[in-house]
């Protein structure tokens, strides 16, 4: 289930790597300091895009749908580059 996946990722990946700003919950992610998506409209002005589409990422877990910070993503990439051995061992 989605809850089981979220819990497993938090316990086995996010928490051990110190990924405190990573979640699968869109509502939680949108309460923090996040980048707002934009696009250039037909009038060549930058406009904010609705977050409605992002709220539908839940069904694709665990293949996608995580909300994260640049710092947390770097922690995960370091894990991958270290062949799944965390910098802390």
C-alpha cells in the first residue's frame, strides 16, 4: 500500500540519510518553502502554474511522486554513487 511504501522509505532511506525535507505527501510539501512552477503565457508573460496536476502523483508511488529539497536529493544521489553505501557507512 502507499502508506507501507511511505513508511519503509522514511525508515530505511530518508531518515538514515538525514532527508528531513522529503515526503510523498503533496499537502505536506506545499506547506514548506517550495519552488512555484511557472510558464510563459501566450502574452509572453511569466505566470504561475496550478499545483493541481501534482496532487495526482500519489498513484505512481514508489516509482515517482517524492517531493524533496536540493539538499535531500544530493544525499540520495551520494547514496547511489556510493553503490548504496551511505557516507556514514
